[in-house]
DNA sequence: TTGTACGCGTTATCAT
DNA sequence: ATGATAACGCGTACAA
C-alpha cells in the first residue's frame, strides 16, 4: 500500500493541489461537485493527511510532553490517566517520560521535548531537583508549562497542587482525636518538596492541641519503599514507649512499618496507630488495612492538562494567559490501622 | 525569547543556510573556522533544530505508538518502562494510549497513530477484541507493528509473548509436587486470550501426573479484581473438601481469595494452597505472601521495542525484515501461600 | 470557482 | 569550501 498525498489526488483528478486541499477542508469557494469528487477519491485511496507537514506549517505539534518522577508509583499513574483523558478529548498526543527522581534525567527530557517542539509540558519535579534553571529555561522559551504535585514557587508558571500542610494537619488531628498523645512522623526522601509543608502541618496540629513537639520521634527514611519502612520500624520499636501513633509520608513506607511491627508483635492500631499518604491500592491489602490521606491523582491530571491546553490555545490565538495555581482537595480515608476506640 | 532557525544564523553570519546546516552536522567539506563560528552562534542563540521539519524531510517521525489494555495494571507499567528505556536510547519518543480493554478504543487509537505518522506501533490486544481487521489494516499499510502479551496468530507481524501453556503447566506441577490432589483453576475475564492456553497447560499437568480433571472446580471470575476474587472464594469455600490447591490467572484475584479465605478461617497454605500470575508488588504484602508466575513485563517491553525499532530501521534502509516471534521465559516465584511441607 | 506561488525548516545534490 | 536550488506535504493570500 503506497502513501498518498494531496499531489496524488490532484494528479488523478487533473486539478491543482490547492483545490484538493480546500475541498478536503470544506472551503466554501469550492464547488459541491469538485468537493464530492475529491472526497470520494480520498476515501477510496484511504488518504490520511500528513500531520507532520501540518505541524510544520501550523507550528503546532499537537503533542504534550509528560514527565513524572516515578512511573512505578501508582499515584503518577493516576495522574497520567487523567492527562490522557483530557488530551485525547482535545486531540493531543501525550509523550511520556520518567525522571526516576534524577535531576539529570529531568533536564534531558525537557531538552528533548523542546526540540521535539511539543506544544506544552506537564512536569512534577524530581525530589532530587534542587535548582530550577532548566525549568525556568522552558518558561523563558515560552513553552507552556504546568507543574503538578511536586512544584517550586520560584518557577513562574501554572501549578496544580495538593495542600500538603493542610493534609498533614488533618491527618495528625485525626490521630489526636483518637487519643494519640505521642505522634511520630516519618518522611521518605529527606529533600522531598512536600516534606517541609507536611512537617509544618504536623507541628501546627500539635500546637493547636497544646501538645509539645518531640524531635526524637521524627524519622527520615532512606527512601519511599517497603524495605525502607521496615528499617524505620526497627527504630520506632526501640522507642516503642515514646510513640503511640505514626504519620507516614508515603503508603509503602507505612506498609513496611506495619509489616515489621507485625513481626515484632506490636499491636496495630491498639499500641501504635499508623497513617499513610496516597491511597495506593496496597492500603486495602495491608493487614490491618491502612488509613491514608487520599491525593486524587486522576483529578490532578485532569486539571493540569486542562490548564495546559488552555494556555496552549491562548498562545496560538495570541491571547494573553494568566498563570494560575489550583489546589486539589484531599480526603482522609479511614481504615483499620487507626481504628482504635477513643480513650 | 524568539525562535531561531538556520536562516537566522545564516543571516547573522552572512553565509548561506546550506552552509549552516552542514556546519552544524559536521560535514567534512566545511572549514574548521566556519564550523566554529556557526557552532558558537548556535550555542549563544540557544538554537535547537526543528525536529518537525526534520521529520518532514526524513519521512520519519521518531515516534512510537504504545497501546496497553489497562495502564492501571502493574504488568503493563513494567512493559512500558522497558519500552521507554529502549526508545530513549535509540532516540524515539513514545506516545501512550490505553484501550481500557474496549475494542473501539483500540481502533480509534490505531487510526490516530496512523495519521500522526508514528514510525511504528506496539500493541497488546484488548480482551474484548474478537476481530482483527483494524490490526491487519496497520500491517497492510506497512506500518511496523509488534504485538506483545495479548496476541493473535492471525495477524502477520512480530510478536513478543509469554508461553502461557507452559507457565500454567509449571504452576500446576508445583502444586502437585507439594502434594495437592485436588487443584482448582480460577480465570479472570472469560474471554481472555490467555485463558485457553493456561487452561490447556493446567490440564496437561494433571494428565501427565495421572490426575483426573474435575470441571466442577474450574471457576470463572467476573473480572480480575480483588472483589471478584473474594466472591470466587465464597464458591470455593462451599466446595472446601473438594479443593486443596488453587491456580489463579491473576494476582489480584488470588489475593482477593486469600483475604476472604482468611476471614472464613481457612488455613493457607495448609488447607488450601494458592498461586497467582504476574508477580505484582501486591504479592509481598499479602498475608501469606503469594506464590506467583512471574511474567517479566520489563523484559517484554525491552524486546518488543527492540524488534520494532529493528523493523523501522530496516524499512528506512529498504532492507527486508522477517517477522519474528519471541518467547519471554517465565519464572515461578515461590512464597508462603504454597509453602507447605510435602506430605 | 479554480490555480499560482510561496513559506514553514531541513537536508541532499549539484554548481561554483 | 561554499552556495543556490529543490524537495518533503500542507495551507493560504492572491491572482486569474
């Protein structure tokens, strides 16, 4: 099967390329007869216009670049599903890349997106990105950009975020309401962009309830995995008497803690209540099932992609566009790992 | 920041566009001085060649289309990660789409890939695809195509597959070796392309060990989820005395069964041993942890993408390419759900 | 109503 | 060593 172009059709019909183009695009200065002849032949030849050529002319690739720090993480999958939904509706393609939480990868992907002439970029910063010149470069080059989830205030672009401070405060308050008096906090990556806000939320909740902050029961995990959680659990176990609740920045970490504390014979939630972040599907399988702060990834993806396309279309139509920041509400999902009777 | 092209540079330097192009591409008929001047200015202007124009000229988009039936499924994520790895190394972009196991979506995505002029397509058929004309169309249009995982023999293209028959046989043999005498089988979707082969493998193992096949303990789940598994568990419980082992076509299904049997007080693996398919991360969290047939998704992605790019480059160089089918080995990962002493 | 001519940004060919 | 020109496939201002 050969490839056809406007030229093929024009030749076969003995008319000009321009006429064919106009006919196919339903210009109203083309006779109905010609239109029909052209369309019939196009149909018959199974003609599909070359979108590369279109892109070159229109200076629009109809491609969106999507970067997540870790595609294996269920949350980012949810984000992607939201992005795909909107992109598809609006006729955009999504090119997917993962930074693996490595800044160099992030830089490389951004560069290749630039020279692929993507129309816009969706990015969640890697936890190991500590400097933003490569991101600012994108903004300077006037490529529409929306940061989601992992965000930096220093970058002037639209953002779709979770209010991590509020989320952590809500979570901590939940444990306090259950009667926990000695609440520990466990982070994943030390530098995680979300870590500080969650920490503040945690401390706010303590203060508002007249509880004192104890730095000895704030732990840094080596990473966000189950194994990291199991290691932290050993440290928690050493201070077992100083802890009756744990706010954990990540579901897997929390599940690792649960698994290890189970092994050590600590009763959850009776002796120690555990709470995670994300609402990953693992939460239901864990025994006991894990209470968690649900971050609606799908919703984040939807919104981020909507805003991005808005900005892209504004740019095409040379309209002005003002950057916006949207906050996606979180939700506390209570399961058995915090289901203890109020004492 | 304005966009620059070869023309901009040529003008600023008072030389021709052709020379600039050659200089940047290190042609050896350009003087070292000129090359340097051009490269310096390009650097300074932050010039990035327009890959859309390149594509138009080279008739190559450097884009690969990827379709999975269900991106939420961990297995396909693994496949995607393998695909991304190879694609990135070879300088290809990957556009991602999900058919959600709906044939119409599959058709739509294939069509839009065609007119996006992707260089090649990776596809796993949806479980609800029962007719393949849309796939054959792709082959007829001479767009390189590799089917992976969910495959149809009637489509003439390269394939990367798991030997499901062998896998199921291996799994069943494992239970037999443990002393199971009454092994049940549980499927997910009724029509799943993999279901028949697994069923045959299951029966082969029984026959080779002189065991009789009992159709009453072959169950069809309504779907592949934990909840579906829990429902099946109730049916298994009713025939508790007729069953001492379960081969399950899907990890989540298996975990659902485990959760429900735990609730019903059935001892796993002592009374009933359970075995799943996929090696999803859930297997480790399940209590007891789940023995499973590992399908190396990452490896499938790597191979599929390699073959696809091979075919693409062969086509570009007008070399012939012969379609091939590769089988990715499976591996039995033994965990506690089948860890019973041999009796 | 239709056709001519040009430009989008590259690169390959052929002159100079 | 460098440059002029054509071509990839499309859309559109302008001329006919």
